[in-house]
């Protein structure tokens, strides 16, 4: 197949590209590099089945005929989407429209990267796909949450009105090599802080929870969904739920760091709990994650060591 990935230079987009290339597909990657990095693609420099185009998908584009579109372009860390608020809303609306138009034009299948943020600060726990969510539509996270919720509505509309063969994956917290070291996410912050011997910054009391999925598990789940005919949203994440404080302690254990834990104010609208119910993914495509947090952090150690080394040498 010839496959388009928007956001191909990002954390998930680049891992997805690797997996699709490894299966023998040709991949066209599009990215405006606003939060993605060419570093994530440099190992593909001599890969003839990979083509990169630097382009902002908010401007209409055409890469020629494709069989599948994976729409992964968007700032995704709370720090990035707070900085790029309007851009985040644009890529979720205008950019996603342009990506859907490519799928419509070429009769390609389409998979949109949605998010657990569609559930907001959930009062149903764990979150099932039929839960409509508890989202602040005007708060600091709204630029991301509402962009992604709009993208879901738009994707369903292209399916219902134009017959585009669409899928929606709701991605929960994912981590691993190629996370930007300064994207402000909890795993990248804690790993970098631990390896540099700096204090680990726990926000609030650290009692809020997240459920962390290692990137290879996440990509396997996304590919599993891509091969089904399910048009309604499907959660893909690791249901193993951690408090942020226990996550910090696990990072200290894995890195062998003697850094201290310090407490900073909790950001506004920070969800107090998050855990995917993955029964639908299990039932539809027999997927469940294999890698627990401690193992995944060990697998990520070499990468975070290398980015910290580069920073210390600079
Ligand atoms: N967090 C933290 N310290 C940090 C970064 C994040 O305690 O240095 C917390 C944050 O408040 C949130 C959780 O970790 O409760 C996950 O944050 P992240 O930015 O990774 O993504 P989110 O799941 O909130 O989208």
C-alpha cells in the first residue's frame, strides 16, 4: 500500500511510519515540524519507500493516490498545545478536513488519532467509548480537547455523508523513545530530571492518575484497529493505572537517580483520573498491551540518556 501519515515527524507518527515501512508499505510523511522533529526520521534517509514533505496540512495539499491516510498531525503535549492554541484548533478542524478530502478523493481508508482528552476530567471510571465526557469547553485544555472532539465529529460526518471508510482511535498516555525531552509531559520531564540529578516536579499532591502505554504496544493497537471495519471510537491504551507520585518513584528506581521529589501547583483542569477500558479493542482485534511501566521505562532509558548527554555537551 501507499500510505499518507500526517504528523509523520512526531513521536507517534514516526513510530507508526517505521511499523508500516517494516511491513513493506510505501509511506509519504507530511509534517510542518512545529512540534515534530527531523531527528525522528533521520534513520530513513536512505529508505526509498519513504518520502517526506514539509507542509502544514492546514493548507490544502495533494500527495497523489494513497490507499490509507493516518491523520496524526497535532500538537499533543499540554505545554505544546497551550503554546500553540490556535494552531491546535486549526489542525483539528481545517487540517483534518484537508486530510479527509485526500481520503475522499482517492477512496483511501482513514484513521484519525483521537485522544482520551475527549473524556476531559472523567467522572466515569475507567472510561468506556460510550461515555460522552466531562470537558471544559473554554478552559486552558479546550484548544486540544475541542479540536479533537471536532475532528471526531468531522470524521464521522465524512463517513456518514460521503461514505469515507473511517476509524477513530482514542489514544491514552503513551511514552517511549522520541518523546521530545522538553515537551513538558510527565514521563519526559521525570526521566530528564532524574538523569540530570534535578528535582522531579510532581504537580499537586501527585494523587492524580494516568495509565501509561509503551509506544510499541500503542502502535500495535493502532494498526490492529486500522484493519477492522469499526467506525466508532476505540480506546487504545494501557489499563494499568498509576498515581503520578508512584510514577515518579518508578522513574527514580529505573534510573537509579538520587533526585528528590518536589511539589508544584496542579495546572487548571488537570484530569484527576484516567484509565482506558480496553474491552472493545480486545474484542474487535484481540489487542492488549504487553509492556508494563517499569519495563517500558527501562526500554526508554537509552534514548533519554542520549538526549540528556547531547544537552550536557551543548
Ligand atoms: N505532571 C507532573 N509533573 C510534570 C509533568 C506533568 O506531575 O513535570 C502531571 C500532570 O499534572 C498530569 C500528569 O502528570 O496530572 C500527566 O501530564 P502530561 O503532561 O504528561 O499529560 P496529560 O495526561 O495531562 O495530558
